C-alpha cells in the first residue's frame, strides 16, 4: 500500500494559496501527508499555511529563513517526507478532487515509476501540452518538456536514485528531472485526463521566461548551467 507525501514550495502566493491547499485537502484520496515549505515570503503566505496546519494535521509546515528558490526547497521537502510516493502541487495551481486517486491507480495498474496528468489553463480553460502528450515521450523530451510538473507523482526511491532535483538548475528543474528519469529507462507515462488546473499568468514561466529558456537549453544540450 502506498503512503503519499504531497510537497509544495510556496513564495509570496497569498493570492492563490488557499484554493491550492484546499484542492489537496478535499481530495477523494485521504491517506497522505502534505508538506508545505514557505520559501522566505514577505506577504501573508506563512500565516495562511500556519492556519491551515492548525485545522488539518496532515499538513506539515516548513520555512526557509530566506528565499532559496524552488529546486533546493523541493529537495528539503523530499528529505523530510515519510511517504514511499511523492506527489507535487504548485501553490498557484488547483488539483481536481480525484487527481491523486486517479494517478495512484494509474501508477499501480501500469507498474509505472512516475506519471503526470493533463491540465487546463485557469485563465483560458484550454488544455496545456495536450498534443505533445500523444507523441513518444522519449522523442518529445529532446526538444521540450511534455510533462505538467505540478501534476507529477513518482516513487520516492526512484527520485532518490536519480539524485532528486538537480540543484545546479535554478529553473527548468522539472525538465531536467524528467529527462533524467527517461534517460535512466524508468517507466513514465502521462495519464490523459485533465486532473490539474494551471495558473498561466504572473508565474515563474511567464516572469522568468529568459532564465527558463536558458536552463531548458542546458537540459537539451546535456550541459551544466554556469
């Protein structure tokens, strides 16, 4: 039986955070711990998380004294997790209520090491990365990342075996991780159901596009970033 650790790193996310947290607490799958790390926020983010942690004992709250970035923050959460399966959730996104249950079933029935789901944009309501999900993943990933990072669920031992998130990658750390998993011949698939709702405005991908592109190109070229 799998025990799930859901991990979320958050930074100045007070505008979206409550809906994101509640989307996890309201999952049809109930047997999990929910590790949330505040990465040095300067708004009300830590207070919001603390209030939820008082109401629901599944939430475990962590805090960086200063902003360290997503990659080391996720690794901190992984190191503190007790589940044998790790699930991601971004603090400005929403998981549909059957997301965890559907993905765990998909993982187990197909004997997978990792899986993601399809997603829609909260703003446009259009599917994200939909066409890329129908192409061979080991081909597509050479050119772009077909996976929705926030919907990732994977076995913890597999994550540990590839070295968790590569902290040389300040951005595109998900692209690097998924490339490492596929290069190492782990079984990874996309569940072709919309189980996740992405915030596609005012996020890392839009605000740090040039940095994301640089690190993504390093992944494609098998180069280490400067």
